[in-house]
């Protein structure tokens, strides 16, 4: 078994941390003993990522590769440099984020108004020129309905109103339950020795 360069150890560590490789696989891939890898990992405090984090990182890497491919194709079609296109797309994303934040603030204000049931109005005091006061006025049924409709619309757009988010939560719970069941089945098969048959 040969000695590894610093660069090779860095690569080995990255493979180790993902949790996708066993010590035996790493040993074969890099030509270094399992004991050496294990000792170095323990000495340097290498921590394995959980599988969810690794899966998220893999998905991000795939998305990044897809983004690069799309940028290259777009350059061929339009003649626009990828860096210029990324800048323009970044600005669009910033604007969308800003609009989303404004919608969230508006939805929150509407909810507060509904809870209170009144709205502040500027009232001109009769007989006193230039003098105004702020007064609370109870909302009428039509105004209340308009506010509820506005919250519903914002909820559909943002996915933040519970009655619109509930279906997504139910679907997510079913997905989690299904994955848990699959993990249990695989675990039972592994314990019974039927794995891979």
C-alpha cells in the first residue's frame, strides 16, 4: 500500500465524510489500508454526514451541473455570456424575493386587522380647519370579506395559510410514512438474510 499525497488525503476525507463509501471501498480506491484510514479519521475527527445531508448535496450538485448546461445552451442560442445571464437572473430572483416578502408583510397586516376587527382612519374634525384625528372604525361585513379573500389569495400564492398548506403537509406526512415503512422492510429483510435475493 502506497503513501498518499495531501491532495489524495483531502479527496479520501471528502469521500469518507459523505458516508457513501465503506472503509474497504476507500481502501481499494486509494490503495491505503483500512486501519490507516480509520486511525487518521479518528485522529483528525472526521465526521460522517447523515444520508439526508449527503442526498441534498448531491441534488445541489446535479442542479449546478444542469444550470451550467442550460447557460451554455443559452449562450449558443442567444449569444449572451453566461455571467451576464446569471446576473440578470439573480436580479429577477432578488425582485421575486422582495415581492414575496412584501406579500408576507401585507398578509400579516391583514390578519392583524381581521383579529382587531377595526381599521385606523384619519378623520377631519368639523369646524377646526387643518386639524385631523386618527380614529378606529369597525369594519363592515363587505370589508371583512374582502380581507378574508385577500388572505386566501396571499395564502395560495405564498403557501402560508394553514388551510392551503394542510394538503401539502398531509402529502409530506404520507411520503415520510412510506419511506419509514420502506426502511423498516429493508431492515427486516437484512436481518432475515433475504437481502439481495
